[in-house]
C-alpha cells in the first residue's frame, strides 16, 4: 500500500513538471505562479511547489529525454 507522503511527493513532482513545461522557468514567472498558488493553497504549499520545481529543473534530463520504444 502507498502511504500518503509518497502520494503527495509524486503529485507535487508531477505538478512541478507541468508548470515547468508550461514555461514557468524564469524568476518573474515563478514569482507570479507562487503568488497564484499561494492565493489558492497558502504560502507554505506554494513554497513547497517552488522547491520541487527547482529539484525537477535540476533533474530535467530524466523526464525530458525519455527513451523511445
């Protein structure tokens, strides 16, 4: 069985990759997104998302360059 922490971490990683693919890659756009998310879910969640976006950006080769089948 999958515990809640693992599910939340996976969800956050997927959301972070989504926003990066949407072009939220520079400081101004990330600030705009942070404010948008904070208005909906609070600053704590927005900050967690931004941190995850930074992590996913560092690891982007893993999820951008998928091997072809």
